[in-house]
């Protein structure tokens, strides 16, 4: 008993913890549903007592006058006293009252179950919105921790949080119902169970036929919306870098929320539907009592003794108390099964609410890049790292320049590109645009002018045009512009398969070179002022790379291009080269001055470059 008491206390603590994070409207809804559940419990007890009253009216009607409540009722309504003279009519009236009360109880059960299901869905939606919005709007530096899988799990487990709230309310309420009815049963005399096999079988068959089509449609709809939710979340998670650069958070968030809302109705029905046969068959079972009484009274003129022998009191213990007890226990077991998942999601929601991601500032409409971009003593260190990966970088990139960045793997080139793209900010030092540091609004405007081509491109499942026009994802794209930038990037499938060609997730159906060219076309579609190619042509053969680089170098002089490459032929035509090693600037200048020294360093196999 002590262990059971501790278990109830633990679940009560979980319930209070969950309610604390809910907004006011959901708290009010939770209280309303709980009041309805308590009212349903009263109806359950009233139904059981009415059945007991029916049993007494059949077996020993003369004892009814001994109950104080009955005697008082007969004094108020004398016609009832006259009706009691004919025991058969009185039993018929009581049986009809039981049917009415049972129907009301079952109607209330349907209302409470639907309300509970909707409450669970709303709590699930709140948890999903909180976690996903926090993920989408968190700074890119937070995403480098690599816990995207944990975020996805929290999102997939969010419905367990709603189920836990509803389950806890139900298990506590039905435990109280079971205890109350067990006490009530001590005051009545149990009887036998009436089995109306034919009526129940016919009703069950009709119910199955009536529910089957609706269940199939609801199941298919719920599954499809589940897939839409997964697509929206995983596409955003895999492409969070591009999502942040192009500020497409609201587009992804809108897709996610729409899928949640559209699937809510089907999921609520699927949760409620399994209980419909129980409600209906129970009502039919009780309905057969007055029907049988009427038939024996009106058609057979049977005596009360015979009627009593045929229709005895329904065994409440087997029909009502034990099923409710089993339900309480099954819910208790279910809560154990989902508790870990629900609390994992709850922890994510609590974290997001404790330190919510700030809304990104609106881009500065007056922002311009007219002169240059400069690094002034820039240092950068990743969270948890012991040393800086960039150390005191100072250089200037004139507007329209072609800058090449070279260095060994791990030298800090991609970290520098992340800062240049606006995804992360320096740990110390500053990035200056036209001689001034970027304000939050200026940084937002700057990011919109960046085209970023990573070494490993992000490809979402969808059409070629959707991928190329990713910077406007969620909005209509310009088909002619898609074709133009595809030609610029030498992406031939736009001509052979069309802009509506289906592309699989992660570039399924594309070669490595095609995926890379698609990424370049995407960057060009954004109409960038700054184009960053981070090993963007590493997977292409030299002939195709030369063709694409011809396109890059033929871009308007208003576009500043930063080319990070291991293949030195890629940067030979740049205006200026930066040689980075161990996060520090080794040398800078025209390719003809820097490349010979860099090649000699590589050929010599020296551990450290000359300083």
C-alpha cells in the first residue's frame, strides 16, 4: 500500500509539473475537463445506484417505501404512490429511468472523452510549437552542439505529454469511482447478469460497419499529416543553416503548424472511437430490460414472480466495477510506458520556456554594402573548446573582389566562412561593413544578401525548383529565374527533366556533381551581394569546375566572392589570396605572390608554415 501511495504521489507531482508550464488558456481547459470528468464520475455512481433501485423494485418492491428518499418523493407526487400499486408498471417506469440515466451518462462520457482528446492534442501542439520554434530561432552557434536528434525525439514524443495529462486525470477519477461504487455495492443485493446475445451481436455488427469507413479515413488522414509534420521538421533541421541565412523560419513553422492543426480532428476521433462500442452496447443491454419487462407484461401478462425470475439485477460487479477497475489499472500501466517519453519532451519545453530564443530583428532597410567587408582582430572559439580556432584575423575584402582562401584542413577556413556569412559572431574582434560594426538589424539585412554554397549541399525532398528557390521557400518561385541560374551553374537536368523534376531527400537521384551545382544555383537565385563557396567545387571534375568558375568570375562586379578551396587551380584567378593556418593569417596578396610560397610549403612537408 505504501508503494502504491508513493506511486500516486509521484504521478501527482508529474501532473503539477506539467500544468505549471501550460499557458493560462490550457490551464483553464484542463480545469474544465477535470470538472467534467468529476461530473461524469457522479453520473457513473448515479447510474449504478439506479440499477440497484431497479433490482429492488423488481425483487422486493414493498421495501421501496422503507427508503426515506422514496417515501418523501411519493408524498410530493401522489400519482407515483398510485402507480406503485401495480408493481409491473412501476418496474417499467424505473427501468425506463435507468435507460435515460445511462444514455445521459454515455453522452457525457462521449463529451468528456472528446474534450480530453482535444485537450491532449492542444497540449501536444503547445509542446511541439514551443520546442520547434525555439529550435528554428536559436542562434546557429547553439545548433553546433549536435543535439538535433534529441530535438526530433522530443517533437515525436510530444503527444505523450498530452496523453499523460489526460491519463492522470482519468486514472485518479476512475479510481475514486471504483472505490465509491464498491462502497455502494455493500448496500444492495447483487443479482445475475442478463445476456441478450442476439441484440448485442446485431448492434456490434452494425457498429463495426458504421465505424469501419470513418476509421479508415481518419487513420489515413492522421498518417498523412504525421508525414507532413515529419517532412517539415526534418527538412528544417537538415537545412537550418540555409533556413537562418534566408530567414525562412516562418515558412517552416507555418508548414509544421498547419500539419498539426489539420491532423487534430482525425487523431481526436481515433482516440475516442475505440470506446464507442462500449457505450452503445451498454445502453442496448440496459434497454433490453424495459423492453423485456414490457413484452412480458403487455404480451404475456406475466406475474411479478416470473418477471423477477427472468430479469434479475445486473451483476454490477462484473459489468461496471471490475471494468472500471481494469481501466484504471490499464491507464496506470500506460502511464508507466509513456512517462519517460513525456518527461523528456517536458524537459525540452521547460528549457525553451526558461530561456526563449529571441525573435530575430527586422532587417535594416537602409543597409548598404558599398565599399568593403573587414575583419578587425577577429577571434573565434566554439562552445566548450579550450582554444580559439581563429586568432586575430585582420584583413579587408573590397566590394566586388574575388577573394581566395587557402590552407590545410582544420586551419579555420570554414569557421571564417561562418562568420562571413553572418551565422556566428566573433568571440572577440569585429566584422566591419563599410568601416562600421553590424547592428542586429544590419546583420539581419547583411545575411539576406549572402549566398552560401557549402561543401556538402543540403537537398530537401521536393521539386528541383523548390530546391533552387530555397531562399524563398514557402513562397511562389520565379520559374524563369530558376532556369537562368540553373544554366549559370551548368545544371543540365533543369533542361532535360524540367524545373518540376522530383528530387529526393539528401540529393537522392542526383550525382554528387549535380547536387553541388544545384547548391550553387540556389545561392545565385538569392541574388547575393556576397557569394561564399566553401569547397563548393571539390566534388566536380576539372572540366566542369572550370566551366562553373568561368560563370562565377563572370558575375557582376557588385558581387563580392569568397572562394575557399583545397584545389589551387580554383583560386588562381582570384584577385587576392588569404593563407590561413591554425586560425592565423600566414600571408595575403595576389595569387602569383602567395601560391608559390604555399606550394613550396606543401611540397616541403613542413609542420608549420613560415611566419
